[in-house]
């Protein structure tokens, strides 16, 4: 499955575009939620730590993982960033669960960061669990980026678990 190394410039282009898509989605979610809360309650209500964790997971992580999994699984096999950068996801054996596993692992640092920041906000950053989640998120993020940038095949843990690899798009045979 080794298709050659992808340049850092190409990977950064892919990342920047996908990041912009995620930010646009999050801004839209915030706008809809804030509008709803203001119309229904006249203010944004206070939430408990666990409610905040649930909202962050259900409104951001789960939808983004599902969206990216669908984009990576269906032709042309890539997110907006991958398509724009001339990349696609190749599968050892194409199955949706592989795309879901790949993206679940890829976005795990973001979920851990949510858990750490939210837990920290409710404990003045004195909660050992919040600190472990924050440092684990940073360590896992560094590991995933390092694997993508420095492994010869450019695969990260999610790719290895799912049997996938991001490669340059090859023109179809006519």
C-alpha cells in the first residue's frame, strides 16, 4: 500500500482547508444554538460540566467524524482539503467502518482536548483527570502529526488500524 511520500506543503494545504471547513461548521452550530437559546430563553443557559461535555461531543466531534468518514469513504475518497490538494484515501479493503475508525482516531486528540479544557474550566484546572486528558491530547496529536510527516508511507495510527493510506490521486485509465 506504500504509494510514496506526500510533501509537507501538500499536507499543510489539506489540513488548512479541512480546518477551515470545520471552523465554518462550528461557527454555524454556534450561531444556530445561540439564536435558539436567545429566542427561547433570552440568554444562553449555564450548563453542568457533564452537559458541556455531552454538547461538545454531540455537536462537534461526532458530526465531524461522521462527515469526514463519509467524504473519505465515498468517491472521490477524500475530504475537501484532500480533494483540493490532489489526495485521496486508499483502502486495503474498502469498508465504511475503516473510514470511521481512521477518522475516529484522527479526531481523538480533539475529543481529549475538549474533555481536558471543559474539565479544567469547571475545576480551575486542578482536576488530575482534566490535566491527563489535556496532556494526552497533545501527546497523541504530536504522535499523529509526526507519523504523517516522518513515516515513509505517511500513515498515522488511524490509517494503520483501518488499513488505509492517503495518496496522490492517480488519473483514471481511459
